[in-house]
């Protein structure tokens, strides 16, 4: 809307490249067969009674604030 042909094609190309990169990453992750990403919602806290959910959530929140990201919990 109100964009000339060159800018339109540039934006279309940019969106296509972004989509291709996203699909490439998805294919690589799938072919690497990484374990499923898990969340605290699915964790069985009864298996480790000494681990308190609130304490863990606070620590994860602090580390997320320090690193500006959260790390997934894998089953190792």
C-alpha cells in the first residue's frame, strides 16, 4: 500500500529469506533429533521432594534476567 515496486519486491524477498532460514533451522533441529524441550509444568516435583518449585522458579527468573534468556530443561 503506497510502496513502489522495488521496495515491495525487496520486502517480499526479505520475508522469503526469513521464512527459508526458519524452515532450515527447523529441519536441522529435527534431523539432529534433540530431546524434546520440557517446561516446569510437566516436571514431577514428587520425584525429588527436596526440590522446591518456588525456589527453582526464583533462581530461573534471576538467571533469565542476567542472561536475558531462559534455558530449556532437558531430560539427562
